[in-house]
C-alpha cells in the first residue's frame, strides 16, 4: 500500500511498498487460578475465541496443568478487546480468571 508523506521541504514524498509493515501481533493468554472452574474456562474459550469443544478442553488443561494457555494470536486491537471481554465475563460470573497479552 503506497501513500504520501510530507518531506522535509514540504513536498509530498512517496512511501514505497517495501516500507509497509505487518501489524504487530499478540498472543492472548489465560492464567490459572484456584477458583475459576474448568467449565467456565471452556465456556470462555468457546464463546470469546470460537474454539471447538476439543480445542477448548486442550487449552483449559494446559491452563490447569502448566499455569498458562494460549488462546490465539491477534492484532493489538482485537487482542485487547478479547482480554477485556474475558475479564468482564469472569467478573460478572464471580471468578478471578485473568487474561493477558504477549507480543509475538
């Protein structure tokens, strides 16, 4: 995608396709705690991350056994929205489930 920028002398300066960057991407992670039920974690994975039952179970067990599970990789805005959605759902359900982002 090409565009124009104003150069140092006030004239438009072309930006080449070589300078176009991919958007930053982030892993969305779920963190284990001693209170959130496994069923609720599966529910979140299915609803927020559109995971199949099998994949949601696999991620939930990773969270349970390893303390952390990756839900997917997204652009910054999408990842932030998903983290916020997880926190809202957990709070509304009375669980302390935490989610975070990690740049890929």
